[in-house]
C-alpha cells in the first residue's frame, strides 16, 4: 500500500466517545531573574509564533512540574529575543 492508497477508517460503533481535544496550556514563564514564575492565565494566543522547544522538560526548580513541555512564544522572527519561555502542556496543538 502506498501513500496514495491510505486506508479509510470507519467506526460503526457510535457509542465510542470521540476524544475531546485539549488546547495548549501554560503554567509558568521564565521571568527576568531566570526563575520560573506561575502564570496559568497567560494568553499565548496574542503571539504570532508558538514553538514547542522540547517535550518533557525537567527543571529542578519546579519539582512538581517535571515533565512539562518547554514552549517559546514571540511575534517577530527577527526579534526572537523579545519572546517568552513557558512551561506547560503542548497537548493537541491549538490555542483557544
């Protein structure tokens, strides 16, 4: 089977729940002192670019948040130094 002939998936049992997709969620940002600061209400939709840097990032400063994803957000590719680093969950890769 080649890429042109991908199989069609058909689910006859409609009782199987559809997975509800989760948006990208952030919990902390890296502040000016290079320490993680809680910011669970941050609205990253305002940024033009949202990049997944690494999954399951582990930082000793945040023991309870081990395994969070490291996310970089910015507006201008020529001024990436104006961006912010966040810890959070990449989830299903969309923002609300």
